[in-house]
């Protein structure tokens, strides 16, 4: 008996020693700036959201940061399995802590503000906000980096959209939810309660005066995919429950993740009973087999065609579009680690194309037509989403190997204009596309993005 107790004691001491020898996973407190709030409260439907998503940072996505997954076994495909991989290592959070500390920094926030954007969307998973349960293998600690990020945003005159990307069990079965596979969130209401608790944790924290109201919205659930009528009602019940739970602690605007046609949300959560409610609509044609095959002009017509839908939706609930410049799913692992593209797959689409000049981390290798198409597409999308809706957020600011999804590289290589609000012509007449060219777009030399940001930052503190 004494021997058994001694073994247990030695094991416990070993665990303590292991933990003590691990590098800290919390942010450097010296990186929290002292700041004066720069921006007034966001005026919905007057100020248009012009934002970027800081994807792949506090919720891992293999296609955004393949370096975190490439050296792992094939079964490591999301944050759940990433945590499983590290669970038996001496310092399981060492690698992800380095990622949290470095993938985005205060300098990025200054650059984002410097090019004329006013908002950052920051994904977060429930596992970073509420206690783990039932052996969930997630690595925790990202909440502290979210707090730091909000202070950086406030110091840079940026508003923040905190978005719950991952709910217990997964709301969509996508790797961006933290667990790829089946959507088990709908299996029991405990999952909904835990998601509500996660959102309330965000609302409670950022209602504190030290953040200066920088968090403009909280997304209640990102890209839910209910597969039956009862699951859609479940989702609506969750939104209703979470709205009232948040209102006990904060008046922050709440964004509902859209599911199904936008028109199906007509009349939902209306004033005067509900105040400060919007909806987030992903408009990403590369994930639909039909729109994926559209040619350049048809793609632009399709974008203009969103005008009427967004106008009606925005009269119902403030509507923010999620967008990007890419028009294909050619980016490696975009559909999941180990899953190829549909764009060049004859078994997936009727008219396959080539990904040869439409993917990778070298924009200089992109075909001239693809670069032109991204530029015209960016201008057309932002025109529609601001004219008919409440604005847009672009995925993403940075990527490791998917340059056509990178806002920062789009500025450098010219498919995103400077200033970002520039339009070569009026692209749409309501829902009709009226312009097919965008001659004269120029590339921005490397370093200009940083210089613009530095200049704006200097002006803001003078």
C-alpha cells in the first residue's frame, strides 16, 4: 500500500515538474498597450462594416496555417485531433502558444487600420471560454489572446466582431468548428446551454470599461448547418435563449449565423422586443458546385444579383456579408486536410478547370486573368454589400499558403485597390451587372501596406 502511494506521489510530482518546465502559454503582459479610445460607438446602417477575418489564429484551420498540421499524422485534421496529438507530450500547448503569440501581433492591427478597414472579425471556440467536459481534448488558453487582441483593436481605432466558430459537438461538421465530421451539436440541449455560456462569457468580459466598447458585435454561431426542420427550430431556440442571457450583462449587437435562405429569417427577433440584432451571411460561391463553375462575367452577375436579397434582409436584420476575392476552391486543404478541390475534379463538377495558376503562396504565379477577375470581383462585391447590406468582412488578412484568400497580399499585388473603397466604375445597376472591365488597376509595391499603416498610426497618436 505504501509502495502504491509512493508511486502515485512520484507520478504527481512528475506532472508538476513537467508543467513547471513548460514555457508560459499566456500573452506577454507588456504587450497590452495603454490606449485612448479612438472611435465612437459603431452606428449600424450608417457606418458600413469594412472588415477582415483573423482566421486560423484562435481557432485552427489547416488550410490557413498548414504548417501546424503538415508534420502531424493524417488523422490530425482539426483542433480536436490536434489536441489529441499533443495530449501525451510533455508540453502539449507549447506549439500552439507560439502560434497564438505570433500569427497576429499589434503591428497587424495597425496595418489593418492603416489601409482603411474599420473592423476585425475574430473567431473563437467554445473550448476557450467554458470548462471542458467529457474528455474534450482541446488545448485551452486562447481567451487571453482574444482579450489582448481587443485591446490592440481599441488602440488602433478598430471595432471587433467576436464570432463563436465552434460549438460543443460541432454545428456544421467543418474543421473551422473545431471538430470535423458530423454535426452533433443538435444531439442534446446541454450543447446549446454550453454555447450560450460561451457567448455570455465573451459578453461579460468585453462589457468591462477597460475595453472601451471595442467589441461591436458577438456572433452567436458561425455557419450553422441544420439538416432538418427541427434542427432549424433548435437553432432559433438557441438564438432566442442566448439573446436574453446576453442582455442580462450587455447591450452589444448580436449577429446570428445564417442558415438557409436569408428570406427565411424575415420577422425573426424583431423590435421592440429585440434590440441590436443582425445576421451574418456567407457569400462564398466556391463552395457550391453550380456557382463554382461560373465564368468571370456570370460570377459578377451573380454577385450583383444579391442586391435585392440583401436589401430585403437588411430591412429585417442588419446584414453583414462574409466574402473573399478567390473564386475557386483550389487553395490546398480548403475543403479539409487531405480533401482535394472540386474546381479541377471531373468527378465533382461537370466542367472542371485548372488550379495551376489559381492557388499557392506566390501571387506572382497567378494568371493575369485570375488576378483581374479577383480585382473586379472585390470591387463588385464590396459595392453590393455596402449598397444593399450593412457591409462586409473579408476572409482573411493573412494566410500561409492561400494567397488568393489574403487581403494583405491582395493590396500588395493589386487585386484589392488603394484606397480600398475605390471603384473603377459603378459595377451594378441594382441587381444587374453593367461593367465587365477594370482597366487601370495597379499593384502596390511591397512595403506600402506597412508604410500606410505606420503613417495612419502616427497620425492617430499625435
